């Protein structure tokens, strides 16, 4: 369909990059850009759900409630990092244990030094592994920063500890450093009345609309939960109250 509409757009979408990867510039799976194993776009929704009990509070109460939540979350994660029994995060170790279980379907051909050719018997595809460069042609190592199954198999055959290739960002020390900063406590409650007298906080220059304030976010056109159908004429796009059509038979 795209090819029929615009041949230039089609050629751009299917062009091959410098490493002969098709779709590498627009499909996430083939993108050469490094990233972690989690991609999410619902950050705003998660934050709104996190503060749902504070959303109707005054602004000062809202901010102080968010501050308390952040302090509690930091302390919880800081304690978990301190009590970690291993040198790397437990989630990372579980992921690597799951990856290493798949090496039984692989065969290795050692080229020289840290250069290997790995054959996947299940898919009949070969992959190039360069351990000294933390690289595998499947690109999973590059994308997730964790050794892929092909790199694990190469290390296993050469009696190399795969943990040597775990990135430092997943270590216990890195986790502890993330939660090392903290928010300072507020010893004296902030005097709202004196702030109002000084003019630090003023009334918003807006007129509050009549009725109960909306709590649900505004949906886009493609997020509509259901189509509005009129019970009078059975047409879409309006309801019975605003219907100007003849009643259906």
C-alpha cells in the first residue's frame, strides 16, 4: 500500500544500513541504538496512579505528600540494596539464568582468541561473537547490555566466567549509589498564612467551573472506550438528547 502511494517513502522504509540490517532505523527490534530490556510509555499514567490519593489535595499538601512518598520509596530501595546478598541485582541474575538454559541448541566454532562463530541448530542461523568487544551479531548484547545466549555459550565452552561481562550498572554498588542521595527533612511546618500575607502564594487567576471537577484524563480519538450511539435513531456520533433525526421504526 505504501509502495503504491509513494515509492520514495517505501524505499526509505526498507533501505539497508551499513551492517546489512533491514528496517534498522525504524523498527525497535533492529534498531542499532542501545537500550535496556524495558520500554514503556505509560510514565504519566503510572505517576498519576501513584499519587491518586493526593490529586484532590491543595498544592502544598500535594507537594508534601509527594515528598513523603519519595522519601519512603528511597528508603525502601536503599534498604533492599544494602541487604542484597550478591554482587549483582537478583533480577539480572534470574534473567541470565534463564538465558543460559537455552545454550543446549547451539554449536560453536572458535575462530581465534575471543572471536567465535555460533550456530543455532533450531533456526539454522549463525552469529558472530566478539567477547573482547562485548558484541554479538544478534545485537541483543548491544541492546540490553547483558550477554546474549550466544555469548554465554562461547564463555561456557572456553571456561570463562560470564559474570565478567556483566555491566557495572547492574551491580550492587551501582544500585546503592542510585539511592545514596536523599531529600532533606523539613524541621518546621511551612506557615501557609504568613506566606499568603507576604504574597508568596496567590489565588490562581482562573474561574472555577461549575460542577464536579474532572478526574479522568482526556482520551484521544483512537482511545475512545465505546462509540456513542443514539437510542432514538440508532445513529453514531450523538445521543438521544441531542438527536434531530426521526425516530427509528
